[in-house]
C-alpha cells in the first residue's frame, strides 16, 4: 500500500492591522487584487490569512521566501504550487483558516458549525446513504454530522480538482472518522476515483476534513499563528 504524506496547518484569522499588512506583503499581485475585491473586512482577513499562511508553510517546506513561492490560480479556481511534486489546498470559515501541503493530490475543508435544517439539506444535496445516516442520528447531533459530511465532500472535490461541477449526490463519503477511508462513487467520475477522506482535529465549534488518494497516510498537523509562521520562515532564510 502506497504511503502519502501531508502537512496541515490551522490558524485563527488575523485581525491585527500590522500582521495583516505583513501577510499581504508576500502575496502575489493577483492575490492582492482578489483580496481588495472583498467588500467586507472579515472576508478580506480570511483570504489574506489563508494565503499568507499557505505561502509561509510552502516557504518553510521548499526553502524560499514566501513572496517567491510559485503559487498560481488555475482557470478552474484551484490554487496550485508549481514546485514539482507539491500539492496544496486551503480553506477558511468563521475565524479559522486551514491549509494543506502534500506529496499527492489533496483537498482540505473547514466549516464553522451553524444551525441549519440538516435533514432537509442532506436529503437535497447528499447521497441516500448519507441522508439516512443523518436521519438516524439524534437530533442534537444532526448539525454536527451534516457539517462533517459536508466538509468531507468538499475536501474530496478539492482533491479531485473538480469543484461543484461534480454533484454532491454522485458520490458517498464514509461516516466521519479520523482513519482515512475510501469514498464510494455512485456515478462515473474518473477524477474522484481512488480518493479517500478523514476527519481532522479542530477547535470547538468547527469541523474539518482532508482528502488524499486511498492508501496509508502520515499527517503532521499544527496550530499556528499565521503572522508568526511567516516571520519564522523569513528569518530562517536570512
């Protein structure tokens, strides 16, 4: 069985103006343009923190200044590192961001748990097996379970690079577990074939999932302050 390795970093969204400025300084012009396009400061903060964090994590990994990391956005919207053999993914929700770097296709998602009509949404968006699992859960668990399934499915689509062009109902993810397990295709989507998914540890009120190819995984996860990791990366290169 092939072994895949990923590094996951979670961070709180920066709100300090000086720290946000430091993170913005290492972004590419296209990223700055996208950040400036957000009308709300909270959305800008999430974007800048996530991208600055990803650049810092990549800089530490490949020994480059975060501003020089070869990170581009494909026409599909997927962010890609042009360094050979390194795959990336990022996500943000509420006051947290999450980034992943891996030696294989990877997808990460994090969601703040919010009140919702979980069963109605599951019946509309999820496979029959997933909807049945949420219906069978105690009512007090349904919101959490819905978000766990949602993050798992989002992570899979990110790893596949398809986004929502593949309907969520066309595949099933296994029940939430920290042990990676293979997804089940209900319709033929070759991009998703061979992917697995697992839940990740998160702060209270959040759920997260990581998707990599099915196999043995080694995951190094840490909780960092984005600006601190950025500073440490730049200092290490001096």
